[in-house]
């Protein structure tokens, strides 16, 4: 019955530029479809797997890139984009958008300045979810040119932010109302009931989802686990995407002194890590501490009031610079040891810090309260996807 709540069938195009953005876009797309809108998607980078899984049609063919997005601040990331042909691919996607934009009553941007510019060029009404920007980074958000000018224009009918601080900041900067209603990517983890009572503490290992960076990250995580003191008393779960199959995982593990047995990685010292494929949500729910080399998954962990330990890698995404920016975004319940990424001292200090934070997560009422406060402040409450979809639906109707 919800499909006819607004009695509107205005077709909507979702425009996103990254794996995390695709996830939010797909969740929004499902909610918009339930409200009666035909929905299609154009992921500017990546294969758009989140859209495929949600049954949302894609405009044209898609391609995967190792950087996972456009506009990384590192020189290495930009050079990688050029070498892989990502910029040329982006231009082709933009041409596809310009050719087909008139079929849609509204373009919904999920991301940052790149899809904002693309939506402007399409000359259609726009709703924007600025999931990539937050005033928590610097206290006052400095949008890249010409993002602010475009967002302030009447063509952008709705602007939603990822937190209340950003909404207040941008409302003042843009001279228009910017809304915060929550984050769609939090809905399916905040409303889940996978959490079960555990006798011993559990640590979730999140190496990310982009290959080949995933493999490099996993090697570092396995070395960190070898440094965990008292880890025999801790349950370890590895959240792994299905794209890294058993053969590749076995070869990787054997190269660093581990072996794959059934559904676990085993070390000669007796250490064991349970391999959980496509089970990020369950690992997030069941862990007392998450050791992260990921973007959206770390945000979801903080939104679940879980402490996070970062392990910076060599990139192209999860570098020390990315980790530092993530701490500014997500706040004081995200921890990181010092030292050069991948060094033996960093791995050892990270392992010691992990065990200390794990103990605090179960016994320190102050940390537990801080985790709950930061979850609400940084990510918001469940139901953000539906609330945002209803606002988008209202501005999508031709009579709006």
C-alpha cells in the first residue's frame, strides 16, 4: 500500500560516485520505489553492485576501478585514476547522462562535487544527499568550487546532509534550508537483531572491499593479529567480500604463515580467525571492537556505538591521511596507533591498543556512554532512508 502514498510515478535517476555512495543510493532507490517512483541509477565509478542487488536498473555498462571513487586527495590516487582510464570513463558516463536525462523528473545526487556538477549539466531538477562532506572535518565546511554556487541555485530543490552540524553550517553558508534526517546506510544495521550474547569478547576485522587493496589490507591485519596478547580468549571474525574466493584467500594466507581450514584462517601458533563472507552486518552487530581498514563499514560501526581501531595501510584509499580524516569525521571513539603504516612498531602498538580498547568496551561505562553519544551525533537515528525518500518524493512530483 505504501507504493501509492504520494500517488506519483515521477521517474527518478540516482547519480552516485563511489562504493559507499552506491550503497546509500540503492537504499534510497528501494525506498523511492516503494513510494511509487520508477527508479534507475547511473554509478559514475564502480560496477554499481549495490544497485544490482536492489534490483535497480543501471544506465549502460559499468566498470570497476581500484580507487573506488573520483577525486582522491593523494597524488597516487589521482595517478592511478589516470592510468586506469577512470577519467575517460567518467566523461563517457557524463555523456550518457546528458543523452538520457530528459527521461527523468528528478536527478538524485549521492556523493560530492562531481555528481553535483553532472546533475547541474543535465539541466533537470535535483535533490542532493551530500554523504561525502561534513563540517566535522574542520568545524566549517569549505565546499569545493563550484559546489556551493550550484547547491544554492533553485534547480537544487532539496539538500540533505550527513549530520546536524553540517546541516546548520550549510544552511547559513548557502542561505537556504539544508536538512538532516539521518543516513540511509545506517538503517539496515541499526534495525538488525543479529547481536547475540557472547561469553568472550569479539573483534571484527574489516579489510575493506576493493581489490587489490583488500589483499594488502588483509596481510596487515593478519600480522596485527599475530601481535595480539591474550588473543586466545578473544573471538576473531573476518568480514570478507565474496569476490576474494577460497583459492585466492588460501594463496594469500600461506604467503604470510597462515592457512585456510574450512571456514577459518589458522596460524601455527594456534590463532584462529573465523571467515565470514558477505556478513558485514552480522560482524558489526556481534563485535565489541572493530579493527577497520574501510570507509562506510567504519561509519556504520560508530553508528552502532562500537569503538573502532584503525589500521592505516598503503592505499590507494585507506592511507594514514585517509584514516586521520576519518577520525575527524567520526570522533573520539575511533582510535589509531602512531608510527609508519605497515611498520612492525605500528602493528605491535596497534595490537596493544586493540586489547586495551576491547577491555574498555566491556567495562568502561564512560567509553560506552561516549560511543552512544557520538553515534547519534555523527550518524543519526534509524529510519533516515525512508525520511529522506519521502522528502525527495515530495520534490519529484511534476506539480512541485
